[in-house]
């Protein structure tokens, strides 16, 4: 068995060792500059060492008056090469549509189901059986979010939240899935009191009776501390104290950076300050080795008269800078170079959500898959670069045998799981009513469902890839400039951010820093031999 077989992702031994030593250098510099105790630094570094690349994922809400079919959602995800998604439930249709795509899926126990699961081990086991075991491994479920912001939105369930986490985890253990699937619960950043300076942050003391056993659970299972981070709300509620540029990740001159007087760390954005506040708050309860995973973050693109900063420009600026910040492995001042994986809120605008206008306008796309705005992140490489040039489509070959085309069309709309409802009489793509035209629609949809894999555009020789857009009239194909298509162009493979079975996680202990360095370098050297 490979020495790295327990590590997620596809890091080569040499890449892993290089990243490993890079983290050690960062740690050593922190030790020298900020006089952090050696034994604590060694303990922390051993956890946060480069287990895999950080990722950007998306949340998929469903409060839409015209929610796309699961196959259309997955077609959009694949065309954008989005590798990580978070669902607010465990919808069977979505889990089936996500099967065999390789997309890593975080599913959720809705708050309304939490009381039953937290009070009954059998109920939790049944939930895992129906929503996890029935779909895994075809659907790559990696995470279970138990509830959402329970401590503030459903306080009567707080006493049973940790039980719910334990019961779900026990059911995974019984199914031998606890190493592959992690369990946690998303929390709002509002539970962190006195968040600036981050070094003096602490949790609401009234919640410690829940948080302490929860953090102990997360630590023992190698799970992340899930946090919803919304600089938009921090900015709106600050009454002008927080500058807009500081909330939007805009570059600040050195004299406008915010300095934590206790650590002398410089903060250039709200996001990093909140993340570090979470790390310090956990440390105040003696938990220093639990990574943070941001389950929600974003900025609304439209608001009412009381929300003047919910604009297309600001939403674009925030999300573009957030994506760049994560994927460039900038890290935070407390943990430089250690990026915090983040799920953007959200994939679609949800037009039926209650509340102010901004609540309906957090999405990257509308229900048709058209982008709300084009992200400005071309300097972050090809990841989510919004390049709409060089579109390709899959079309029926000219002169192809009609019987073969019909057979391929029947397969695509049947076993191929293409949604061919647009080809029905009276629908936009019914005319022209020819086998070749209908086959082109189905072929192209299948091609997009499979991430534009060239092998998905063959159909026994009757189809071919083309750069000519086959859309016509009101029949608009996936990948065209105004419907579900390739607006985000991510090509970087993503991976989970931790592995409880990693050799690195066994290096915790009270070593002197030089001893710790020697042990870690020895491990890195062994990995490349």
C-alpha cells in the first residue's frame, strides 16, 4: 500500500514533501517573529500541514420558483468544473444526478429533522442508511452537515446537537464509512464575541456547555469547525466602523491595515480576521488543532433602499477576491499559507426566499444558468476564469444514418439520463422536428453532463464536436452565452482538506521545535523515497 494512500487528492510524493517543508519554513518564521511557544507551534503545524489543496465549492439552495431539474444543475456544475457542492438536505434526485460525476458532496440533516436524530440512535442510523449508504460510493459524499446555525436559529435543539453528531458518526462507523465521511455542524460567526482583535476573541460563554463537547468530538474524529462567514453583514452592522474596502478584500495601504496589538499581526480584510478569531476562540477553550471550514460566504448583488452596498460590482469584487484568496493559498495572518476551503453562497439566486431584496440575490447564476455577473479572476489562472471563448458543442454528423441517429437519441434520452423534455411538442426545441436536430440537442446535453469529455460525443460514430453553436430561436443549448453553460472555467482538481488517517496526524506531542522539525523532515524525506 502506498505511504500516502490515506491522503485525499492526487499529490505526488515530491509535491507533498515540498509543501510539507514549505509549511515548516512558515512555522519557523512565525516562531522567530512572534515568539510562539515551540511545543504549541509544533502541535499546530503537525495538524495544518499540506494534506491537500484548498477548494472553492458552492452551496445549492432550492428556494426558486423554477428550480432546475437535478440533471440540469449537475450539467451546470460539470460545465463549470465545480468539484465541491453543499446541499441543504439529502435530496434523492440530486444525489442520483451527482452519481459517478466525481463531484464531492456535502449533504445536510435539515434542522427540522434534528430533534428526532438527536434523541434516537436508531433514527440517526436509519437516516444514514437511506441518505448515505444507499448512494455511496457512486455519489461521492464526503461530509455531513448536521443542522445549520442550530445554536442561534434553533436554540431548543442545542442540548441534543452533540448527540446528533455522535449518533450520525456512530452510524457511519457501523457502515465502515467514518474515515471517508466527516461529520460537523455549520455555526454562525456571531457566536464569537469580541472578534477584534482576533487574539482576544472568545465564544459566547452561555454556549460553552455545547461547544466544549462539540469541539472535543470534532478533534477526536478529525473533522472541521464549520463556520458561516459574512463580511457583508459585519460591514452593514458596523455603522461605518468597518470600511467597505476592508470587507471586500480590496488592497489596503500599510497605514490602513488593522493591527492586532497583542500579536502584531496585520489584517487586510474582515474574512481573515473572523477566521483567526475562530482559531483564537477555540484556543481559549484549549482546542488548537481543529481546522476551520467556511460553509457559507458571499455578497448579495442587489438590495433594497436600505442595502445600498448590495450591488453587482461589490458582489463581483467580493467573490472574485475570495476565490483568489483561497486558491492562491494566502492563508490568514495567524496561519499564513494555510488556505481555508470555502463554499460560496450560492449557486442560484433564490427568488422565493423571504426577507429583504438582498436575500433573493446571493447567487452566481439565475435559474436558467445565466451568470449574474462575470467574475474578475483571470489573474488567478484558469480556475473559475469565466472564459466564454472557444465554446464546443456536440452535434449529429451531417449525412449520418437516420436509424443510427434515432437509436442514439433514444439511448441519450433514456439510459443516458438526458432531460429531453425540451424536445416535446410545444416546447422550445421541438422545431425543426427532425431526428438530426433532436439528436443534436440530446447529444450536446449528454456531452455537457459529462464535462465535455470527447468520448461523450461519439454515439457510435454519428456525432462530432463542433464550435458552431446549434442554438436556434428560443431553443438555447447548454454552453451558449445566455443559459446554463461554461461561464466558470475551473480546471484545477480539488481535494478534501484533511485525513484523520494521515501519518502527519500522529505527530502531536510536546517536542521541542528543533526535535519537531527533525521528525517532520524525516517523514517528508521518507515520503519521497
